[in-house]
C-alpha cells in the first residue's frame, strides 16, 4: 500500500500520459462536451442499474446518466493563468443573475506548478508565493456554459477539502501543518495548517487571512450547522479527532471563537481496529472539551485533545451537513480498515449531541477508502473513493438512508475522485478527477432509484 506522498508521485507520473491521450483524441467521451452512458454494462450492485462502460475510458455511470467535462488541467483561465493540477474539495453556490459558482481546491505543494504567476498570497518559499489555493468556475445555471474561470486564493499548501457556509463562502482547509525548516524543504516564511475563507462571488484573488482560532492541524474538511453557525472540522490523521468551532460572532469567523473536540460518553475509540468496540447504529451521547493553544506550533492539538478524553477517528476526511445531522467519513476506520461513516446529531440546545457509527465497510465492493462525501437531495450519501494501492479502482459509492451501499460511478483514470457536490437545484452532481485535473458535471434520472 502506498503512503500518501508515494501515491501522489505515482499520480504525477500518469498526468502527462493521460494528457497526451486527450491531445490525440483517444478519450472521445472526455474530450466531448457531453458523454453518455453507452456501451457494455459492467457487473456491480447499483440500484440505478448496472454501470455502463464509458467508451472514452474516463467515468462509467448507470444507464441514462451522462457527464459533461467543464474544466481540465492546463486550460486557459480568464486571469491569464491556466487551470492548476490536483483538484480536490469543491463547493457549489448560487451567486444570482442566473449563475452558479464552483469553488475548487488545489492540493498543491511548493514544488508543484501554479498555473501561472500569483499576484498575492498568504505564504512564500524562498520569496516565491507557494502555489496551493482555490479556483472559481462561474457557470450558467441552466446551460452549464463556463462563463469565467480564475484563481481566488494563493500562497497556501495542500488545500485538501473544505466546506460551504450558509453565508455563501467556501472554507478551504490546508492539510499541511508545516512551517519554516519543516516539510517541503527550507525557505517557508509562514506556518501553515489553517482554514481560509473564499467568497463564492469573488472576482479574483481574495485577501488570504488565516482563521487561526479554528486551529492548526492536518485539516481535511469542514461543515457549518445552519441552525447554530457552529463549524465542524475533520483531521486526516490515524489518530485525528473531530473538532467543532463556536464562533464569537455567528457568520464572522475572523472574529474568533472557541475550539473544542468531541468526547463520546462511554467510548474511548471509534476506529474498531481491535474489535467492534463501536457497533453500527448505536447512539452515544457526546460532550465537547475545550482546547487551548489552538495554533499548536508543535502540531500536537489532536494528542492534547485525546489526553482530555476526545475519541480518536481514523483519518477523518469528508464531512457534510444533511437536514438535522452531519456525516463524517473515516478513510481507514473499521475492523477491515476499509472505512466508516459517522452520523452526528446536534442537540441544538434541546438535548445532548448524539453520534452513531452509521456505516462500516465489510468488503471492498461496499466501500474502499472513502474521502470526500456529500448528501444528495434524496438523502443518500455519495462518497468519493481514494484508494492507496499501486493500481487504483476508485468509485463513487452511494449509501442509502438505511445504510445500504451501492455503486454510482467508476473512474477509470488512475487517480482519485474528489469534491463531489450538487447544484442548488439538485440536477447536476459535480466531481473532480484529482490528477490530471478534470471537473465534470453528471446528470440523469435521479428519481429512478429502486430499492
């Protein structure tokens, strides 16, 4: 099994090869504005019908579903740059005037290409702005015509995932608590490992203000409970914890607030690595422990949280708000270490918060290393897989409201899926192929689910 850094090197090697295929017209569906699910069905459990092979060799979907390619690595953008690589987390917003915006993360490290000069950004290495950050894609809400595409944040490192806010902004998270003299070599001028906020209606590079009160750690994703304004944050470490940030001023994260970690009453560990200590669909009461020194120069926030009773989670990754609950994806938790999904039900002042292990994968065909996830309009979860094997076979996995897994898509590129999110009207599902960057929109008979 590859370590994350080794697999990224492997993916980088595949980028040029796939780009050459596109240039030579060898991916007819991917190079076309719209692809349809035509071809030979492939076996696999799905309540939308069997997946159908994509003749372009990119994304297999159920019959009746199609995808549209919106953006690709190296495409020219309106600000003079080109689309950067390593597309990861992403959110979709209604910005008015018949337009929607995708705010897309790029998990770039200092040695990666930036897609062109960056006029301003948060951090530098040897005097050069580091290339991580976000790009915005502005689309016609009806036709999905790409109207504008441009960079909106620079100077960050490994913008992995993040989350949308009720006030129409994207919280982009650095999965890199590094700094001067640490990982990625000497020359870094700033400590990294923060959350930054990018307005959905940004028209260019935003002021890069780190939200330091939200903690410095190996950030993955975030979501906001619209009823309370509380922000929940995941941490991509084997011994990570689940955090929540209570802002001093609701909707104004720059005003600071209080950071806490989740304690599960009667349960010290969620990972189930040594046995079924946390059974599926059993509710537990939750309390929260306050954390201090949250800027954590030693990158020890999770360890101090666990010492105070917080329950470790194995590689907390995607997190998304449903109606009255939020879902958290653990990439490597469970007895088979294939992944788990937790459901947290906030009490919102009417009672204690509650948590349950909503789903735990028992075999690779159900769920194999989930990463980003989102809640579909029908209440199902759609999870992006990110396997760490030499040859990857990453799927979009659906999870029904009663915890049954099914196949929704299969990526035939040698890279991960990331950034799944729905358009405000629920018609389009947007998702990224990580490297080389591909952003696609999927649509089809969403109401035809059987089972």
